[in-house]
């Protein structure tokens, strides 16, 4: 009897998809970069990053995943379809993708471009494999836009607001494309939960209280826009939420002495706390999604 084939998974997106730059060196060579290398400051680099952290989790859980990624810094999903279709237009079991951090750089908070792209890419992949599962990675609030950018639509709003609006945008895109089998992965909401629970700081521009972590990549060269990308803590939480959402395995099962956390210099106590946050958010979002589907079925039946 032949062994079952590995589950193929594609990560598609931007710098927040690979973990620029604090975790990009993690697990180089354990996942496949379909571009060959990733364009970033300092040239075209071999990276592992977030996809490699996810890969490490699956290995620890005894799962067999063959993971590829295709990322373009600062890109929209349209850009991948227009310029990278020859290398992504194939059959996949699962796909994780995210658009721009503001949904649309030209119209922040507006989900219409994302909605169109989800339909376009979803149809492309499901033409190869009708069972392809597509996961929409809903990103976090950018501290730079909430605290330091007066022109931002989120300037002066509570730090939690942007993540909630981004989540709503992804939920809109999923609902507007019912033929695409998709699920929203609540990474931004998990960041909110970590802040609300006192595990992470809510303002990286202020001194961080003892015992808290900074989810944003703060003050590390060569990045010019600090408090935008994820730190190793933010990327670890991002990977945990993706792991729980995609595999259905409770992130807490990895345990506080999990190997990727140790490599990333995350203490067992910090790993435990972040795993708890991820597990709680994945479960809450699953319950909310089921309730929304039940409400939609009821509404349609009553027409």
C-alpha cells in the first residue's frame, strides 16, 4: 500500500505573509519559494519565515504538509494574478492568502478590490481542484497608522479598531464569493485578544510593561516603517492561529516547550500564553462562523 500524499499548501501574499524581517531566516529550505528567492531590502534572499514556522508546527503534530509560498512586498492579490500566474496556477489542496494590510492602499478599509480578487483567484484554483480550501488571512492593526499617521483613516481610533474592520472586510469578501470554499483566519482578532488579555502591549511607542511582549516589529533596522510588520512574537501568534484554523489541531497541543518557539527565543511561558490566545480565538471565530451560517440558512428559508 502506498503512503498517502502530503497535503499541498500555498501561502500567497506580501511581506506580512513571510514574516519580514525578524523571522525570515527561520527554517530556510524547509519550504519552497516559488519565486526562487524573495525581494527585500538587501537583495533577493532565501527565506523561510512564517510558512516555515507553520511547517515546523505540522511536523511536531505528526502531519505531512508540502508547503510552498509566493510573496511580493507591498502587493495586492491582483498583482499575483497578473504577474505570477504561471507559477501559482496549479492544483493545491489548501491556499492561504492575504491582500494589502489596509485592504486597499488606494481606498483604505474598502473590501471591494479584495472581494474581486478572492473570486478571481478562487475560481482559478478550483478549476484545477474543486475541493481546494482557501483561507483568507485577516491581518492586524498597524500601530503606525493608529498612533503616528494623521492622514490614516484609523488615526486616533482604538488600536483594536483597524483589525476589526479588516476582519469585516475579509468576511465580506468570503460571503460575496459563495462559490469559493473559503474561511477567514482571524489573526488580527487574536492580536487584539493578546492585548486585551494583558499578554501584549497595546502601544509600542510607550515603554513596555514588564512581562508583556511587543507583537510589532519595533525599532529594528533596516525597516523604515516600524510598528507595521510583526515581531517574532507577532509572527509566532500569526502562525499559531493559521495552524489551528487550517489543521483543526488545538495550538495548545504543541506545548510550552515547542521547538519553533525555542529557536525564536520565545520562552515557554510566552509560548504558553500565545498558544492560549490562538486557541481561544480560533474557537470563538469558529462558533461565530457557524452561527452566521445558521442565521443565513434561516433567513433564506423564511423568504
